[in-house]
C-alpha cells in the first residue's frame, strides 16, 4: 500500500523564519503571515484529498472506482467488507500462487481471527482452514472460493476451505478447540 504523504503543518513559522533582517518590518511580516496561512490551508486541503482517496480511507463511490479498476464488483457489500475484498483482489491479481500469498489473501477476505493453515494435497491440490469471529455470509463464502481459486497457480486445485467460528469444536490435539458440548461446528465452503 502507498504511504500517506507527510503533512507539513508549519508553513507560517517556516516562512516567517526566512525573512531577512533588512525586510523584518511589521507590515511585511503580516503580509508573509497572510500568504503563508493561505499556503497552509491549501496544504491541508490537498493532503486530506490525497488521504481520503487512498484505499484504506476510501468510501462509497471511491471504493466502487477501486473495485472497477481491479475487477471486484460490490454486489451490495458494505464499505468495510468491500474494502477487504478489494485489497484481496489486488493481491489475487498479483499472486504467484505461493502458500504464503494464498494464506494472506484468505486471512483478509475470511476475516480470520487465527492463523490460516495451508494443507498441501499431492499431487496438485491444496486446502485451507481458518477461524473467524462471526461466520461469513453465503455471498462472502462464494467470493472467497472464487478468489482463492483464482489465486492458486495454474493446474492446482483448491480442494476445500474449512471455516470455523471462534470457539470451535475440535479434538484433544488442537489446543484452541473446545469439547463437543461447547464448541461450534466447522463448515466447508
């Protein structure tokens, strides 16, 4: 992600400090202060304009434009969830299909609260599992499957993805899992 450009907050002070002794008169200082104040206001407006159009801060129609550019339709998603899918779409478009890239993509779009686990299935398939605080909607799950399939390298099948809610049911060898009577069941998406 591009970095936020630095905000210069002291144009007035810098301008007044540059006045040479010969011109250091009250009227000239007032003129410089007025001009530098206008520059400071312009700095603020331009900086806000840049920051508010960055993906991390974009909303509404600005997000729709990002989605159109990277090939990720909104289809009714709210801004926060849509922003995650756009970021993941960017990573998917740039993906070489490595396990690290694919787990990072799934962590973002699946809203994972624990590490995403990659399972190689030989000769040419893989699977993933992760836990999320709240189960994803059916539409979000469909999008997850599509993006993970597109992020996979050519000829590699994403066989299955297991989504578990936090506090999921599991067996004794999984220290984060709860017993049968207390945990949530996982779901294959």
